[in-house]
C-alpha cells in the first residue's frame, strides 16, 4: 500500500515537472522577435514617410511661392515686378522744380520714368512718372508747359502741377487731363515745406498718399489706359560703344552727367557737377536706362518759353549697362506712344529698371 502511494507521488511530481517545462518552452517560443528583413522594411517605411512629409512641405512652399508670384505683376513703366494692386492703377505724373534754388528734389528716386526738358531761363525741369511707389514727400512742385503734356499723354496719368503757361493750361482743359493743380487745390493737398531752407516758389510739396486720395475724391478714373514699354526678360548688355560716362551739355553752366557703377549696373546721376541726391532719404539718384532724344526746339515768346516738337521723327541714343547705341524715335500723334528703334529698325527693349529720358536740342553736345 505504502509502495503504491509512493509510486503515485513520483508520477504526480514527474507530471507537474513536465507541465512547467512545457510552459517555459512555450513562453520562450512566443517571445516577439523582428527579423532583419522586417526591420529593413520598417526603416524603409519611415524613410518614405519622412520623404513624403518633406515633399509636402516643398509642395506647400512652392504653392505659397506660386501664390506670391501670382500676386505680382510687371510694371509697364519699369518692367519691375510689384503687387498687382500697385500696378493695375493709373500712373501719376509730377512736375518737379529743378531751379538751382529748388534742389534737391524729394521722392524723385522712386519714379520709374523721369523726363528732363529745357524750360525758359536756360534751366531744365523734370516730369516724373510714378506707379508702384508712394513717396511720403514729393516736391518741389512746379508749373506745366505744352511739351510736358505731349509727353504725359502717352501714359494717361493723373497730372500734378502748380499752374502753367497759358498754352499748357488750355491743353489741360481741352484734353480733359486728370488734373491736380496747386493753384486750385487746398492746403491739405499742397503745402509749403521749409525745413530744407527753400523759399517760394521753390518750396511747394505734396505726397503720394494725398494725391491718390485726391484722385478718388475728384472721381478720376483709377486705372490707366496706355501702351507699355518693351522690356528684356533678363538684364542684357548692348552691342554698342563703351559708355561709362555720359555728359549732356544743355548749356555751359547747365549739365547732366551719368557715371556707370559697374558693381550695381546702374548710372549715378550728377547735375551741374554735383551728385544728384534724393532729398527724402539722401539716396543717390540712379538710372538703369538712359534715352537721349533730340527734338527740334525754338523760343516762342519774350519770356523765353519754348516749343519742343515731340511729334514726328528724330535721332537719339540709348544707354544701359555701360554701353550705348544710336537710335531713332517716332511719335505719330500727340496722344500716341513714342517708339524708339535701333538703326536696323527693331524696337528697342529696355532693361528692367527706371529710365531717364533726356530731351535735348538737335545740336546739344553729348560726350560719351
């Protein structure tokens, strides 16, 4: 009996040992493991996820850039890209005083096109065209002449001036120009600015903010209707003569000079031997493109007022990036655009940037 009980206990112990041994083995077999192939696949998936995320970031950035580019538009005056709302509006043409006692001018470096014309007294006067930029102080503002109006008709601008010759005032009325004249505007539109020591009549100023507001108040059309210049897609050099210095002798004591800045690929401007400075921010006035336009000129009255014939044909010079070529110009009607051609008859394309148009007599001395 005792022997049977002993054998039974031994059998039970063996059974229990066998069961525990199996449990241990099963646990070991069920322990989670990852093969090298599975690990490589996991790493590959992670890399693909990172790549996808990066591509999404790039695509989003590209979308943002595309949207930003879509908001930009090339200015028809300078070929420079700017926000659409600043390009799809009407240009503003400002008459700038250039009497020696009026210098220097405020805001003129922000103009996209500037004309320099002779006026009576052996002086010159500027007409500056603005579209993209909004100088906070503009002046000194001066009076109109008929040939300035002939030039501005090409751009359909709002015209900012202070009076003018009788012929010019008649033109403004007859041609229904969007006119903002200091003589008929309040002191909120034009004011005397004496902080630089100027005196009447060389101290009359305004601002682009005020001009744009006045344009709306007077219900002048907000968008311009005119033909753009042609511009190169990239900054290109001319196949012409070297033109590192350009000097225009209007008179012996009235000269305009440009000196090429090779590093910045623009011309620094000098007036009567002095570097031309913008009164507003003290920056040097520069030009990317220079057009010298020769036009028949004659004195028409005892005050020395001039008639400058801008309708017809004539000769000229186009200068950019340190090179110059001879050109011809043609303007068929007073309202039509002045076309500039090289001597092979191809319309010239300007480099993107601002342009100074120097209108001179046929015999004016130009030294290059």
